[in-house]
C-alpha cells in the first residue's frame, strides 16, 4: 500500500481523520479501496488507494479500514477517527452486528488487532455524499485495473456444474467434489436424465 499523496507533516501527527471507502464492480468483481486522510484542522495528510483483484464490496470496505489503520501504525499516529458509508462495516467494528462470514471474520480480526494498538479510535457512519473523496479514490483504482477483472467467474476455484441427486431433503453430489465445508454457493436447478443421477 503506497499513498498517492503524502505531506511531510504526516510523520509528526498524533491524530488523523480518515474517510474510507471500498467498492466492487460485480460483487464479487474488480475491487479497490480509497482512503482520504486529514489532520485536526482539516488539511490533507494523504490519499491512499489500491486495487484488490476480485473481492466483494464488504471485503473492499475492510481493506480500506485496514489501509487507514496500517498508515496510522506506520507513522506512529495513535489516535484515529474513521468515517465510512458502509453500515455493515461500521456496525461490525462497533460490535453492534456479529461477523458471520468467514472471510470477513479474518479481516475483522486483523482490524481489531490494529485498533487495539491505538490510544483512541472511533468509527462513524456518514451518508455516501459526504464520502466523495474516498469514493473517488476507490473508483480511480478500479478504473485503472478494470480490464484484468472483467470476468470474475474465471477465478472461481469451484466447478461450474455439479450433478446432484435430491435425497432425504438434501442435495447430494453424484460424484465427489472439492468444495470446502461451509461454502455458500448459488444452486441453479436444471433437470437431468434419470440414468445420469442414479
């Protein structure tokens, strides 16, 4: 993660205000994050952005938060105020919502570890129209990497078709498939000949 802009005074700050945003075109799809950092007087400290490859919107939102936290940690900034337009992110970090998604759990744990090293931290939800700079940075990063991310389905580790039989109230694969336990998949039903599923 490299800042696109950084002022020399950033190394002497103790408090930073971060506007963060993450987005994905496709969800999951080509994703990126943006972080717009200010000092207490509202002067620009840094602009951070980065492409993430194929991610969901929520993963990109967490990436933005982690980028802001890592920036603060690297520059020994021990007080951070974060503003985001993601209801899920803000409520999960504040402990109002539980984190159930396994991938988000890992990102949430990483964010919490970084937060624990700060003297003070807050995160607050704001309307999207008050988060334009972070949104701009995320979209610029997505624009620069759009072509390699055009078809997210190609990166899926799962087979595109699996033959199943419905028995005892469950769909069971006819042949073994390498899909991790607890995976969430979309099932599209298409009838098959009886001899193929017997």
